[in-house]
């Protein structure tokens, strides 16, 4: 290990963390592509309505830190960095816009789904990754065939 002594020592991620990160990469890309125009790749931030390129957007959660709705398509929408990161998700506005899109009962159903207790296994993450890998492909292909 002498040669690698100079390398920055980073904590090795667990296989589960890596699986979750992979699932999130595909899921996040799908959400951002879904919320942006297939040709221009520009979409509006879910909470502030400002247009951005999908690569500059983040997939922002309405309900945070709950496994049950972590990969819920309704709970995650394209947001600008300001809204998602600096405004912590812009929760109040987020809820208002979700109600506009899904109705009050839809949002309440989502909040009901967000109950704690869901535990993902590596196989669950792998399954999510596969599903969204396909969905990303379909979104990208829209650009060519629409
Ligand atoms: Zn925004």
C-alpha cells in the first residue's frame, strides 16, 4: 500500500449505499427529463416556475427523509438549486403546487404513503435502478421520435 499512501483516504461506501445511489441517479434523471421539454431540455422549476436546463435542475422531494416516498414520482419534481437546496425544498409552495396538480386528496394520499417503516433492500434498489434506466431511455428517445 506504499504507493497509495498519497491518495486521499475516503470511507468505502457500503454495497447498499452504492445501490441506493445508483437507483437515485436514474430516478433523478428520469424526473428531470420528465419535467423538461424533450427538445429544448428546458423545464420550469416546480416551485418558483423559473426555466432551467434539466442538467441544472435537481430532483427535489416534497416530503424529505422518508424511505417510503423517496422514489415516489409524485413526491419528487424538478426544482432549481435555489428552491431545492437553499430554500430547503420550498415546502409550503411545493404543497400548493402539488395540490394544483393532483388535488388535495392526491396530496393527502401521498402524505399517507410517507409513513416511516419502509426498508429497502439492495434488490429493491436494483429493481428501481432498472425501472428508471428504462424510463430514462424512453424519455431520451422522445427527443428523436416525437
Ligand atoms: Zn425554483
